């Protein structure tokens, strides 16, 4: 599968491209927004990894123009900027996923694989697992239409799990993705927050959608209710 990587930090781009090639992807790399847009429009890719802050045209502009032209290639946006409003803007423009720098390469690779498997299609309004719906753009979580209030960390953990489409996430992956690769606290914080999610998502509805895979990690499975 062919991936386009648009990233102006050349050392980072080289490292990511090398890692993705080791994962079996063909990777095209460019370092500025104008070239990135041209390559995206002229080539056929399973996924696009797109930095937000680029020389020339920025990542938001590229994403907007691709979607306006009917291009539905899955897009993973990267940014060093913080704040949930950057993430909301990315999703509102039509991006499929969002990852903040610094990131763990295994997390990025897993997300690229997921997007590449999904293929082009309509950008979903939310992540769905049975009756559980999570909308990253509006930061709303519902179960069977009932709204569930989550803290920012709970939302981040649930989003990381639901983006895996039922695949298992290890504790280390979740720590890197939700708490950051520089986190130095107790790794059991993942178990604590999984417990918080179960009390909000499952127990009030008599369901068990958040599973522990012993010795491996956690996953969200689709259950109705």
C-alpha cells in the first residue's frame, strides 16, 4: 500500500518513512505544502500523513482543498500545537484522524494501517461500537442516544480504543497515546481509567463493551443496549 507523508521536519520525515517502509508500505515523502497538495492530487494513496505547520500551504488548507475536490483518501494529521480546538478543526475539515507531536511510532503505524484498511469513503460522523458512539469533533459520547459525560482524559482513552476497530491496545500504547511519551507516573493509571470508563459506559446499561485481554491490553467490542 502506498502512503504520502507530508512533513517539513526532514529528520522526522526520514525516520517515519523508514519505519513505515519496514511495516510494508511504499512511502512518498515531501516537505512543503504546495508539493504535498500536488502529489496528493496526482497520485493514488491508501492514506496521507499530513503535518499541519508546513512551508507554503498548511495542512488544514491541503485537507480542505482535497475534500472540496471530492478526494476521500484517509488523512492522518500531525501537529505540534496543543489544544482540542486544533483537533476539532482538523475533523471539521474532513481529516480522519489526528496525532499530536511528539508521538510514538507504533501508535502512528497502527493508525496508518487502520486508515489504509478502511480505504476512501465518507468521513464518519463519529466512532461507533454497537450502541456506543463517540464524536471527536463535538467531544460528545452517547450510548443508545443517552449522553455520557466524560473527562478529557476519559474521552482520550476511549477514543484511542475505539479507533482500533475492536483490535487490542496494549497498556504501553495507551500510555504513549493518551498520557504522552514523556509520562513518568504509575502505568497502572491506565487500569484506573479503564475502571472509570466501565462505570460510566457499561454498568449503568448492564453491558460489557470494554474488555480486558489478559496479558495483552484492552479493547472495545460492539454490543447493543
